[in-house]
C-alpha cells in the first residue's frame, strides 16, 4: 500500500498535474534554447540540461510543484568561461557547482533563506517579473543584413496581434471553463490558427535545431590539475550561489502560493545532484525558474507529476516531437510569458510603499531596480545588507536606561536593549562616571550582550569607573552574559 504522503505527492489530481506539466514544457523549450545561445552553446545542451534538472528535482527534490531547468541567471555567469576555455571546462564547472549545491544541502544550510526579509522577497519577484517581460522583447527583433532590427510593418502587427490573442485566451478562458489550463489552450489554439492559415510569423523551429538523440555519458575532458581547479572553482562557486539563491527564493514563493511547506535542504541536495548528472551528460547547469514555476502553479500543477511531466516532455521533444513543436509561434509563448510577468509582479507592493517604513520601501525599490540592471544575486545581497543595516540602526537607537537615585549615595542604572557593535557608543553615553556617586549599580536584567563589541564596551565601562575612583557593581547578569564576559577575561567589578 502506498502511504498517504507518497500518494499526495504523485497521484493527486493526475489530469490537472499532467496538463500543467505539458503546458510548462512548452514554455521551457524557448527559454532553455535562448539561455544556451546566450552562453554561446549548442541549444541541445540547454534542452538536455532542462530535461535532466527538471526531472531529477521533480522526482527527488523537496518542493513539489516547483520547476527547475537551464536558467538564464546561471547562463550569464559562464559566458566568459565558455569564451576563454571552451565547453569541456563549462561541463566540469557544472559538475563542481552541483557538488557545492549538494554540500550546502547536506550541511543543512537551506534554512538560511529565512534570513531574507519580506521586502527583499517583494523586490525579488518584482525585479524578475520585469526581467521576464523585458526578455520577451528580443522576440520582436529579427536578423537583417544590417544586423538585428525591430520588426516593422505587417510582421510587427501580426506578432502583436498573436501575442494579444494569446493573452486574451489566458485571461478569458477560465471564465468559461477550467477543464484545460488556459496557457496550454492558448499555445495550442494560436499554434493551430497560425499553422492552418500559414501566417508568416516566427516559430520555435526558427530559433534552433531541436532534434537530437539521447544524452550520452561523457566525463568532461579537462586536465585533472590544480590549474584546472583554479580556473573552474570561482565560476563553480558563483554558479552554485546564484542557483541556490534563486532556487530558495522561488522555493519560498511556492510555499506561500501553495500554502504548504517544502524541504529546502532536500531541494538543495537534489538540485546539486541534478547539476552533476547534467554536467556528465553534456547539459547546462540550472536551478529553479520562477516564470515556469508560475506557469505550472497557475495551471494547477502541485504534485511531483507536473515537474516530471515537464522534464520528460522536453526529452520527447528532442527525440520525436521536434517537427510538431517547431510550428508553435513564438508569439504564443511570448504572450504566455507576458501574462506570467503580470501575475508574478507583486502589485500590492506598490500600494504599501507609502504605508510601510521608508527603509522597507527603499529595500523593495532597490532590489527591484538592481535585479533589472545587474543580476539577482547582487540585488538580493544588496537588499539583505540594506535591511541588516537598517535593523542594526534601529536597535542601536532603542538602547536606553532608567536611573534610580532613591538610595542615598547610590545610583542604579537599569539599561534596556541589545548591546552590540552599533549601540556601543550610545550605551557609554548613558553613563557619567565623573558625576556619579561613589557607588554605582548596573542592573543588567534587561540588557542583552550580542557580540565582541559588547564585551569590549563593558570592559571600557569598568575602566572608566575605576579611573574615576568609583565602585561599579553588576547585578542580575544572565548566565549567558556572565559566561561571555568571564570567557573574555572581563572582571565583573571596577
């Protein structure tokens, strides 16, 4: 008998999950081909990577419903590597980055994603929504003797018309029926219309040759030397960090949308293993893809079946179905991705910009803008730094003390707050050793010491009262704070 968890992960709502996976596979193909071309690789490498990574993370990962594949964020990282050292060094880098990802999960570091503040998450989804939309504009350009130019005249109007028709179907079909995912109906409907009327519009077949055989096992042919490691290690670590970051942020977003909790460390391990396998079978590296994940979720994909279907369909496209999907208009896929961009953007964040603290609004805007102008990893790291600095500043300002002079010849200080690197100066300013009586009591009942700066500050405070010839007594020091000071050799008296 199958246990309930396994049945739920694989066999819940079979029809809806299968159709969601089929829909997502159509959207994966042009993205993976485009990312391979960005990295100056054979498009089949992108498709092989999509098949392997999508299938393995769906089967073994910790987040059913999330779609992974050959991602653009990782493709950008390795452009220089491919140009300077070639494809074999790339494959070695993909394998090494997969090992780093798996180690990240084995060390149970996936929980670090909890440290990403909500404003950073909002900026992340907003920035990626804009990036997804902007990426579709490339399909409105075509090659010419003068180089790539924007579509004009009839070609432009036809492209815009088919994109608009696709978007209309996606938005309007759910009002009449929910039997078929609207994105799938739009892609197939516009594809049939274009093929039957022989409309002169660009198709998937115009992007690249998609037909091929099964991926073959082939260890990267690179010298096993320290020099090789010196070349590939920086790229591998960068790929791993970018892939893990995008995966874990998409992981959190999927958790919120589905109102379920996945296993982040398991997802990291599965993603790492998938990248290792992709590298030894001639595929690109990859990670979670927010656009395709949103298509899958909006189409009803919630189980592992939807992701596995997407991956297997990619392989079937390569082996048998490339003549059929080659006729799908790019306009249909562009329309679907425009809808994804619209639904991904957190429009509610615009309404709350004037209601949340200015620092949080700054983080949302900054992460959005930096994501668009640079890359996701830089944007999220900048957002976390801004949020952390704001947190430190606010807590530094919150430290205060109550003063009790009720007992003759004695002054009692009762500080409140956290003593750490940003609050040390303000903390010392709360005390007046030269003006205080001979006996001073420091009641630490409500004081928390957080770091080495706190220890050094307490040492400074004792020294100041000692130089002033005053007695400083410490009361109600927590066992943790007491151990912290004693381990550092700070005497608990002036």
